[in-house]
C-alpha cells in the first residue's frame, strides 16, 4: 500500500498514526518531494470513482494563488491532470493507494470500512 503524505500536515500525521495503530503496512511517500506523475494520477482517479476535483488540495496556498476555484470548471480532465502532476502541494492529501482502492483525504470511518474488506 502506498501512503502519500506531506509530513508537516496535521491530517497526514493523524492518518499515519491511524495506519500504525491499526497495523497497516504501507510505503510512505513525501508528496512534495516525489510528486505523483500524470500516469499515477490518471490511474488513481480512474480507480477511485471520485470526481477529479477531489484530488485538488482546495485549501492549499498553491490552489488559491492559481485561482483554481475559477479556472477548474473550464479545464479539461487532461489539463487538470497535467496541472496536478506539476506540484505535489496542489494534490489533496493524504492519499492511500492499493490495487483495489484509492482513498483521498483522511476520514477514519471510510478508511476503516475500506480496509476491513
């Protein structure tokens, strides 16, 4: 399982603690130092069943600086994926990736239900 995180992020810290407490084995990856590629993002997006907007860190400084709230609705999925692949700080975190699922953001109940399957 791949755990994408930004270590200073308090939500990522809670998610990591949750994974450790539930003895879930994972490989941690620093999302800013090792930004997801367009190919990875495309696969995760397809596997997640979520709208692509959910992959954006809408509360982040980069999102606000680029005025993406206004721009995203007019961008194609291809353009959005290209943009996400340019900067890990644009990507919502944490992300937990397995061959059977992709979880974006940390919601303990959702993680527990998904990992129990």
